[in-house]
């Protein structure tokens, strides 16, 4: 199967959309150790309840939902593995 420039198999003629990029997940994963350097053990991240992309990124990086109010979700993400 041919691949496009990103190395993802072409799906144009197969009726399926291409998979979404995972840049945000990788960026958050790279930022967490930087936050851990001065001794921070967890990062509190917020997003809108309707923002499923942000929710997935936070949860993919180990985020645990700690509060939900007023349409906002608050996650605690560990900065170390």
C-alpha cells in the first residue's frame, strides 16, 4: 500500500478519513518532564467539557479528572512516570 508524506497509508479511495495527527499529545508529553524538573509532581490542566480533542490529549498523558463545574473540566496530570 502506498504511503503519503507522513508515512500514513493512503486512504483517499478507501472511504475512510486519514487518522488524526497526534502532535498535541506528543507536545504535552514532552512538556511534563520540564515541569517536573523544579519539583512539580502534578500539573493541573483545564479544558471545556465539549472539547473532546483536549480531553483525549490530557487523558492520553495520564490525566485524571478531579473536578467538573460550569462546563470546565479539571485534570491532574502526573509530571513523572
